[in-house]
C-alpha cells in the first residue's frame, strides 16, 4: 500500500509540470479570453461585464456572418479537394512504387513542406500573379489571349491551402495504407472481389479513421489560418481569422476579437464532435 | 491503369514542386522583380540577404526559440507521458484530454489568449513570451508521441532497474529515455519544425526581437523582391539538408 | 555612512549608472518609413544608442498597443497629425518644448498648431506630408480621365483599379467625389458615402496596403490606385517613369504625420533629441526619401539637402498649388471612427 501511495505521489510529481504549464499558458488565457469576449468597448476603453452584444453582432452583422460563411466554404472546399487529391497519391506510393523507393517517394512528396510557411504562400503569389509563371506560359503557348485573374481571388487562397494539405494528408493516409495487411487484399481478391470492391469494402473502411483524422486536422489548421488568405486573397473577401486580426490590429477592439475567436473555437469543437467517432488525436 | 497512376503521380509532383521551383529560380533573378521575364543570373539578392543584420538576428532568434521551447516541451511531455502510462492516477483520462487539447485549438486563439493575459499582467512581450506559446503548441505533440511509444518492453526494464535500487530519476535518465531515443528524437525535431515555422504566435507576442517568419513577413510587406525568394531558398536548402541528414542518421538506424 | 562604506556604494552606483547608458535603447512606435536603417543609423551613431522600431497600422491600433504597455516601454511615437488630439486626450503624449523645434522653417500650412498644440501646450510636430489622390500608369489610362473622379466608377476602368487599404483617406476622397468636405464627415453624413464606396469597390480589383499597392501598379496588376499619390509612385519613379499622379478637379486629401514623445518615457531628453533629429534638415531629407514611401518634408530647409532629382520626384515646386487644392483628413470622433472602420470592413468583405 505504501508503495502504491509512494508511486502515486511520484506520478503526480511527474505529470504536474506539464499540467501547470498547460493550465497557466493555455487554459487560463483561454478563459481570460472568454471573459473578455463578454466585455464591450466604450470609445477606446474596454468595459468589463456580462454583455452578449459581441456574439449577437457576430451572428447578425452581415460583414461578420459573411466572413464566417467564407471561412466555412473555403475550409470545406480545401478539406474535400485535399483528401481527394492526396488519397490517390498516397495509394500510388503505397501500392505501385517498389518498397525500397517508397520512403524516398514520400520524402519527395513532402519536401516543399520545409520551405518556410510564409514563403510558401508568397511563392504561390509569384506562380499565379498577372505576370506570374502560369500566365506567362499560357500566353506564350497561345492558350489564352488575356492573362487570367488568379492571384487576389479565392482560387489562389484555395490553391495555397490545398498545396500544403495535400502534403500533410499524403503522409497521414500513406501511414494508414501501409499498415493494411496484404493478406486482406489478397483474401478479398481470392473471394472474387474486383478492384473497386476491394477498395470500397476493404481498403476504404480500414483507412477511414486515418483519413478522417487527417481531414479533421486539415479543417482545424485551415479555418484558423491568417497568412494564406491574407497573402493570396488580396483582401477581396475576408475570412474569420482576417476579421479577428482586423478587429485587433486596426480597431483595437479586443472584446469583439475575443468573441469571434470563441466562435471560431466553437466551430472547431463542432467539427470535432462530428468526426469524433474516427478521430484518434493521440495516434496522429 | 498503371500508366494512369504514373501520370497522376507526375502531375501531383509537378503541383507540389511548382511553387518551390519558381521560388528558387527567381531568387537568381538579376532584375528587381521576381516574375518573368528572367533577366539574367545574379547572386546579388543572396549577398543582400546574407548581409542583412535584422534578418540574421531573426534567424538566430528563431533557432533559439525553437530549440529551447522544443526541449522544454519534450521534457514536460515525456515526464507526463511516463506518469500517465505507468502510474494509475485518478482522473487520468481528464488529464490526458487537457494535455492534448491545445492541439485542436487554432494558433491564433492561443496567441490572442496569451496576449490578453500577458497584457493584463503587465508582462512585456519578448522572445520568452513566444517561447512560452510554442511550448503550449508542442507539448501535446511531444506528450502524444511519448505516450504512444511507451510499451510493455520498457515497463519490465524500468521495473528491473527499480528493483536493483535505481532512483526514479535514474530510471528515467538511464532506462526509459535511451529506450525511447527514436520517438523522443522524432518528437523533438517535429517540435523544432513547428516552432521554427510558426507565424501568428510569434507575430502577436513579439516586440522588437522577432523570429524569422515574422521578419520574412515584414520583408514581404515591403514588396515583391527576389530577396524574399533568396531567404526562402536558403531556409529550404538548410531544412532539407537537415531532414535528409536526420533521415539517414537517426531514423534509418532506429529502424 | 562612513567613507569606507561609501566607496563600494559609489562604485556600485557608478556601475548602475554606467550600465544602462551603455546599453541605452530608444523605443519608437512608428510608421514603416521610419524602419529604414538609412534614416535611423545616423542618430544611433551620434548618440551611441540603439533605436528599436515597431510598426503599427492605424491610430486605434497604436493607442491599443500603448494601452497594453507599461509606462516607459515607449519613448517616441509617430502618429497621424489629425489624431494628435486623440492621443493627448488619452494621456499618451508628453509636452515638448516648442522652442526646441524649428517650426519657423516649416511650410506654414504644415506647422498645424490646431492639431499639434492642445490647450496651449505643444505635444507633437509635423514631420512629413503628401497627398492621397489618384495614382496611375499614364501609358495605360487616359490622363485626362484622371482629372475627374466620377470616371473611376463609370465602367471604363472596371477591374483595373486598386484601392489603398486605409479607411480615412479613401473615405475622404469618396466624400470629395460626392462634393462633401472632409470636415463634414460625421455619423449623420457617413451613410451617404456607403453607396459610392461600394461602387468604387465593385469597379476595383484589390484593396491593399502601401507596398502591395506599389507592387500592383509597378507590375501592371492594376493601372490606377485610389488613395495613391507621390508617396506611392515616387519610390518607383526610377524603375517605371510611366507612373504619375494627379489631384482631380474634385480635390485631393492631404496627409500629414506628426512625431511626439510618449508620456511616461524614462528618457525624455533622448526622446526629444530623436524628435529634433527627425525635424532637422538632414533628418527631414532622409525621412522624405525613406525606403517604404517618399513624402514631402515639413521643414522647407530640407530642400537644401535634397538633390534636384529628388525634388523633381517630390514635385517640390508645385507644392503651393497642391496645398491650396487639398483638404485635411477627416477627424472623426470615436463613434464616427468606429462606424467608418465598420463600413470599411464591410467594403473589404463585399
């Protein structure tokens, strides 16, 4: 008994630093932000209190609602497109590429991940710009007469996002595919299943948890990102993080920025609940 | 079908490498704008970048913040994982949830929360405040990786060490940590990557000493310039060299 | 205290005094032109100090940064001349001795005592000015069209216009386009500007900050920038001589930025020295041609330091006419300011 108590005390001692850190620098600031979201501005001063005005505004003010809708649309498009593009790539690497080259193929597929994050969006700006590589090439080939308007649009934002998340998802989906025992596939084929049936009834169900976990991560990272829409979107529409940064950086309205952040947090929570059946965050 | 696969792969790789290729190619642009036409080969932007005092300082800051915050996150995560995997503690599910939670929260929200608290406590923004934020985002990662890696094999070795009279810190330092060397290294380098590349926390929680992504951001705001391409290319070159070296040394050996 | 005790105490005191002066730093909250090392370096060398600069966007954000700081965190601040009153009201600026400033050498319109002096005390000094009007590429548009703001929303230039992402000057310009004086913008008249602003937004391709606007004009992403002016085109003059700007018949806006000492600074003397350096002819010439954007110096004596080419780009000789045809920024009260910003955000998200 004393041994167990001793062990417990030791356990608490070991887990405490991490808990204290997470509490002090994550939970506490989050609660402070929630408290601040119920304050309001009078002129330039923050008036503390319990005032749901910021939330009312977040869901009734057309500008805010539109930012919310934009964010959701962009995020859903990005998540869907990224999964659809990454799955075949991961599958080809896992099943077509000879085993000894797979690691290399995978490493190559995620190599651009190692350019700086800010720089990656900037690079897309160069690719998609009026005088960028794509337009110049298409013009030179005579495929278009006028440069296409791609930078400063939603298309650019989505492209920048998809690029990043295809890399991320290829990695996570590959990790799942490679764990499938070849025996399952062989057994299914022996039982007379066609390629599509094997995929539909064996491969897909077995890899679904991995895909959903990856999709969830994509959703979280995408909806909370400021840089990509800011650099590539050209201020032609606002996403929720851009709106938060505007309220904070220009208007100095921290209560409203906090309320919008809580809304953002709420959306992520909903997404988590929707996919919780499959998401295993401790197995990422 | 097979041909189609290879075609798909080729197109996918083209898409993945297009921005990087453009980035690197136009870092050698002799002209003032990093867009076609290519006006000739020049290294002058590299010269400019390597001679930029602020940029080099930012590089140093990024390195420092990444290494220190990752080391701390790894220590905290490893100890917590050890405790929760080995000792039966009441409320352990709750604790695990709390430790993992920051992973599901946007960095922007973490940054805003910290800004609020630091502001009201009168704590001056600095590289330390950024570091604190980076520990928050990397702790769940380190914890999750360590927790997942703790198997029964280590448990018996640890018990044997304890039975032989080793103190708990000796068990941790001489038995558990070496046995988990590969996942610990993976967790550390992943953390370093995330911290190194993180923008929004570093942007909101710094004052004068900034990290590399923030410095690149302000370069970007001063217009399109091949100098930004040069910085991006240099960062890419260094990181890729590190990744390949790690891949060859650490992870290959660990297999 | 015996002499023997005094010795170490004195030594300690000397060290304490010596250390901060050795590592002395001046913290400045500024606009992007002040981040140019060519501007700051001569001051750093002369006084053996390091100048730390932090950029901010918009007065509200600048004041919010000060709200969250401790007294002594900041020494000097650059601020929109029309907003000096707001900062003084918030207790953020310290009085500076008027006789230390060479305002006698200034362009008379730029002394701006009605903005820089509050209750008989001087709190800031104008350092730089220019115009928010219409910048364009004269090879791509008809320069005659640029003399009339109504043409912009007439359909001819749809999709070729960029808007400078700052609500005060652009809303001011929109007001001028509607025949409203900038001084008349308030909570009641503001709604009238909404429709023309949205129309302008509809005709435009992007809304972007100083440098993105410059880049867009230089690379041909857009042919016209509303809210532009010499500050936008001067930096690019060497690379692209086709860029030009004008004040249309409806008029243009005059921007002016002031610099002051932040209240609570622990080194008021050094802060004042920095302000004096910035408004000295040498400092003014460097500020006028700083890397982020160019602009006219408030101190006319800077004309002796600037080169003839630089003065041509700045259009030094045409200033009397420009000054006559331009109006100051709107000076909104807090409620109007919020309403203007909200309208701007709505426009961005259109």
